[in-house]
C-alpha cells in the first residue's frame, strides 16, 4: 500500500454535477499520484506512477 502521508488533495477541475461526481487528486508526493472520491475521503484511493498519470490525463484530454 502506498504511503499517502502528507498528501495535499485538490478537487478536479473536471468534476461536475453539483459535486456528486467529484474526485480529488494528490500530486505532491514523490513517485505517487493519488485519486479518491471526494465524498468518501477515508475510502479507497487509486494510485498511479507519475508517468502513468500523465498518460491517463493526456488520453482523456485528447478528442
């Protein structure tokens, strides 16, 4: 399990629907990018390596 101590979470600018579909992302940790449901801050967290996260963001932004 990844150590997310010190993670600084920010709400995604792509979250919409009045807050019911929000995710938060923590990119301040070395070697880890965390993604969680903003409504369940103590629930599960997906973790990605920085390169995998960049590829994911690039792919979802590409029309």
